[in-house]
C-alpha cells in the first residue's frame, strides 16, 4: 500500500498540526506559487515555505484540487506555521504537517519515492506469484481451479458465466442484482471487453472471455480493484479463455468421435461401453449425464436404458438402425415410446386410393378374402364360392393391373392396409 501522510510524518518526525493524515501520498511537489492548482493532478503532498503570502482561499483551492496534505517549512520565512493556516486546514480537513529546517524537502521526496518503488515492487511480486499460482491451478484443476484460486487471491467472490449467462463455476458466490443483465450487455456489445459497477455493497468487475464471448468472468470485492488485483484478474481471464478454447476443441473431437461410433452402430457393428439392451432416444439438447449420445442428421440421439425423450423399443448394439427408425416414428406421432404407437398408425392421405385405383371392385373383394387367409387358395376359394383356378386367375389379374408380384410380403402388407 502507498505510504500515508501519517506514516511519512512518523518516519521523518514531522509534527502533525491539523486535518486528515490517513490518506496515501501519491507524489511530492514543492512550490511557492500563490495558486499551484493548475499544475496538480491530485494525490500530492504539497511543500511550501510560505515565502509569498497565502490567500484566504489557499487551503480551499488545494482541497478542491485533490491535494492530500500540506507540508509547511519553518525556519526560513516563518518561525512557526501561521495559526490562520492551521485553522483553515483543520476546518477543511486538509492534512497539515510542519517541516522543520533541519528536514530538507528533498528528504521527503526521497522517502515518498522509495515507498512508491517498494509498493510497485511488492505489487509486481504479488502479481507474478499470483500468475504462477493461477497457471498451476489451470494445469491441475482446469477452469474450476482457476476460479477458486482467483477468489483466494483477491479476497472476494468470483463467478464464471457461460455464453448464455448461466453460472458454471463459482468461489464464495453471492447473489448480485443486475449481474446477469450486465453480463448479457457485455457479451452483446461489440468490442466491449470489460465493465465495472457498484451494487449491493460490492465493487463488481466483469471481463469477457475471448473475442467470441465464450463466457464472462465476474469478480466482486469490498473495495475497487487496485492495479495489482486488476492484473491478477486479467491473468486469470487469459487462462480461462485458453482453457475454454481447449474445452471447445476437446468437445468437438468428442462429438466427432461419437458421431463416427454411431455410424458404426447404424451399420450393425458393435461399439464398447453400451448396455446389453437399451433404447434409442431422440432429445432436444445434448445430455449432461454420462450416457452415450451423438449428433446424427441434425438430431441428438441418446443410447441408454432410461432417458427423457422419444424412445424406441429395446434394442441391442446390432439393432440401432431399427431403433432409430422407431424413435423417429414415435417423435413424428408425438408418442414418448414406440410401443405406445399400437393402434395409432396413420396412413398418408390418398394412400389407399392411389394403390387400389387399378383394381375393380370384384378384384378388391377377392384380394381382401385371399389376404385374410394369408394367401391360402382353398380356404379363400371356398369363402368366395369360386373354383380355386378362378381365384388364381383373379390374383394374376390383380398382379397385371398393379404391375407387381403378390409374392412380395411388402405389397401384401400395403394391400391389406389399403383394403382395411
């Protein structure tokens, strides 16, 4: 931490005369100007000997400029600090110290410069140690390890949000109003990489992860992040971006591998790791559970004993193609399990008319009886009251009209459905 005016006064044995001396000193500047404020940035300890008379609003001007303290040198123009200056500093809360002649102004400048250098070195050392710790965490524990280690270093809470704004990893999580909305704005704002705001007593810093906004890192601390903490957060964000990119690559490889395995299953070739009997499920989203799943023709397919989706009947590893067909039929009908399709089959519009159009009424009636007897000639002829040769002639007539052989089980099934 930067040296405060009180610490500086103690180290150099400077009498404290008035005001707040707890503020940190950012720099030291000596001047005898009647109004030095145009040349100040704020945070300075101003040194003067009062060789020129000080105006009544001198202290007020310094306070407005952000000066943290005033060191008044005695032993040259003044033997003691003017009482009016002491009174004004006390009223304004401006830290005022006496600088005796035996303490040169350069000694104060050196003390502050040394403290600032030590502070910067400590911050650099801390940042370097944190980066090494975060890197070790990334190697050992991945994304979750980086989030946890970051929270320990900054002494606050950390939440990693995914691309949809949902928390996926957290350290000391807090419910922060507006966090989700701010993260969404950050993800959608072109070119915007980070944002900071204060809410619920927390100083919140958000950092987008990667140019494609794979996620958002949210950090909350009791006070604003200093430069060291900000460097640590940026280091963690870089590691998380790399880790998420690697995760994307690994996920893509796994998806490709599963797709290849599923193609083998469709070809009737077995794949290790499947249950002996299972169902084929069609689902909307990739599952989070440890089950076999793959993407096929734009659909998510799960192979498991039980799952929530449109399901086939039970199959084994050699019957996956049939299971997929059944799952698709169940999905099309809006039925959760294929077995529940019994009695719900609907033929396409015009199916019966199109198939039976070439057949006259007598031929249709003949085929209905013949098919009901599973193609047995004598029972069908008896029911129709015709000779079996007549029945054969009518069946051949039907084949000629249809242009297909009735020896085909598929044609017999289609005709039966149409006639029914």
